[in-house]
C-alpha cells in the first residue's frame, strides 16, 4: 500500500533504466532528508506503541472496524494531499501519527494475548523486528548499486498472491500449515520490501522529492508488517512447544 502511495505522488519516472543501474553515494541533501524520515518513523513507531498500550490498559479500545476505517481515512488523506505545502505538511505529520496510533490500537487484541500468555514473545518480536529493519535498511543505504529496485514487480505480485492465499485459507481450507507458510513467506517479502522501499526513496530524493511524511509512512508499513508476522510466528512456536511438552508428559505418565 505504501509503495503504491509513493508511486501515486512521484509517478513511474523514477524507475527508469538509468536510475535502476545508477551507482551513487548518499549526498548531504539525501542524508539530511533521511534523518527527518527516520525521525518521523520513530515518532510513528512510538504512536503505534501508544495505541497498543492504550488498548492493553483499557484506556481506549476501538473496535477493529473503527480502527480499520480510521486507518483507511488517514491513508486516503495522505495520498490525496500535497506534501509541498508547509502548513499542509504539518497536518500530514499529525495524520501520520494518527494512522500509526490506530494501527497499534487495532492490533491491541494480539498484543494483549501475547502480553498475558507469553510476554517474552512480545519482547523478542520487538527485538527481532528492530534487528531485521536495521540490517536491511543499512544494506540498502550503503549498497551503491540500486539493483533491488528490480524486485518491485516480483514483490508486488508476491503480496497479491499471499493475500489471495490468506483469503482462500481463511474461508475455505482452514489449514494451520498453510497459515504458517503464509506468515513465513510474508515475513520474507516485507523484509525485502524494506530494501526496495529504501532504495526507491533514495531515487526519489535524487529526483527532488522531499516528502518526509510519505517516505516515513512507506517504511512504517514495512516495519509494522514485519513486527506482526514475527510476533504471530513466535506465539505459534511457543504454543507448539508447550503442546509438545504436554504430549511428552502424558506419554511418560
């Protein structure tokens, strides 16, 4: 979604053969822009955590439908507003934080379940997500070749296929194995999206784009997707481990 968001604002002109094969270093202007992007990414992550905390402490528990509609409204606003207007940019930053808060609150049930059943998984998911995001981001930033941009079509197709598989599995098949496979593949896809989106941002910066909010949103969507899948996989692993231990004890008795 965030990748489409950036393409909506910048068009496809940034993905020319010249830019795909270009080898460039980070300019001071690009470095300054990235500092702002990662700063607002940190704020968005904090708002995400605040939304989950509000749900966990019963301070604010929005229904999943309300969270989804609110997130869609925030996303639509960010897509159809001009990032070059200073006053509008301030509003867009507030909307970005609102979007992140609603996303965190919408995932509140998952966080609550993890907090009360396996708080260690919550900590490990946060740690693993940070490690994955940092390593893939650094790889994208300090690799002079922008060949990762070739993955755009493949990753978009993979997300579409995974979405269809998830729907079919939920409504028709109901296979736990297929669900786990979808989570693992989704984790791989969104991890690669971190590299792709980071390099896409660098290309757009070279072309003059300074949409701090849009670029932060792109990376936040990748970060949240990796976190959710990591947390669910850790929860499933813990559940399976407990189930296996119980089976062994039953056999021994």
